[in-house]
C-alpha cells in the first residue's frame, strides 16, 4: 500500500491541524481508502425515527451519496472512540446520547472500517458542523436502501440491517460458575460473587466476540444478568452493563424465570426469523454447567454454555 496525503486545499479538517491519520491509503490496484490508521463511523438507531444518515457533498469520495457519519481514525485512537468523535464532529451527536450495541469491522488487511451500532437513549437533533455534509436525516430502516447509498455502506447495510432486531443477553448462574474455580469461594461466597461480577462488568464494557455468541458482525456489547442466591445475595451494586438478580428462593428457579422473560420478549423472538440471517441460534445465552437447569432453559429456547465458555471469555 501507499500513503497519500490529502491534496493541498482539500477541504478536510476545517478546525485545527490535520492529524497524521488524515491521509489516503492507496492499494497497488489504485483503490483509495481514507484514513491512514483506518476509519470508523456510527450507525445511530432511534426507535422512533430510524437511522441517522449523512448526505455527502459532491467533492467527497463517492459524493452525492448517503452514508453514516464517520471518518479517519486518529493516531493511537480506538475505533470506538473514533466513531463517536467523528459523529460528534460531522453530525453534532452529543456525548452519552447513544448506547453501543454491537460493532462490525470490515478489514482489508491494509485498511479497515469499523461500524459502531448503537441505540439512541437520549433523543437529539443532528447538526451539520463541517463541510462534508449536504444534509443529515433520520431515515426509517425500511427506507434506507431506497436512497443512493455510498457503495461500501450499501454492502455493509445488507449485513447490518437484520442485526438491528437482535438484542442478545447473557444470564449467568453465578453460584455454578463460582464453584468451578477454587478461589476460596466456600469461605466468602459474597466476596467471590462480587469478584466474578466485576469481571462480568469488564466483559460487558469490552464486548463479547460475535463468534462466541453465534451472531453476525464482530462483537456485541451484551447485557449480562448475574443471578445470585444465598449468602452471595449481599454482593454490592453491579458495574455498568450487569444486572444483579437476587433469588428469593431457588437460584435455578430465578434463572428459569429470567430466561423465560427474555425469550418471550419480541426482540428475542426476531432472532429466529428469516430476516435475521446470520443472527445465530438464540438471543438468550444461559451460562451454567448444571445439566438439569440446562435442560429447563433449553426448553424455553435459550442457548446454554458451560462455565468454561464464560471463563475463557474472562481470561
């Protein structure tokens, strides 16, 4: 590949100096991709208004098409941070207004584009804040592919659209997972449960590989329900991304109840539809090595993985 700096006067980065990432990556075949360190964009999904799209100006790469707010990653910047920064710079997306749900990476080896897909949790109006946009608009999901799309976004949209209906959740049998690790849990069940739950919070924040969930895309910021019972019910508040379910009686019964509620939700049911191609076998994953409990939640439609599956993700 060859790194080609932007031409003199090319209207990019109107505010402040250029970053070293603001350059073209050119392949031996002559194909050009913007962003020396790759690029990233945000697909913000509002439950009422649809997807936020940017109408690109004519002088941009594949101009006069619609795509996502996004752009070149800065040197040393994560793709996640780049997607949020670029969407703030190009569309005025406020910090904290979008909750990440999953990420998809298109990787060519010499260059990559990361799409961060998130749900709008604080409604906002987009604002054109740089010269790369002709317009910004909320577009209903079913209307997106009726617009002239940037070719790369058009390809990505075929993968991303069905996954917008998928909302996986992991339900953890904390007592069972704790019992699989000899770390002194029998002397301090609450302490061992808290240590595990803190690790679950780190996993929720970093994301679960899509392959581990049997889902499409690259990784998912999956909510985790940690079911605790007995002495472990005194654990402290959970970190972000984790919900503690304190069983009043049987922990197994609480896991079954949590699973039934999640499987019965309309979003979980959509995973089995033909529209959710590549979504996998189930949106509810229960982590337990208890065979009797595994049979009960499988009967409800959940996918079951043993404690080792989770411990590998936490390693």
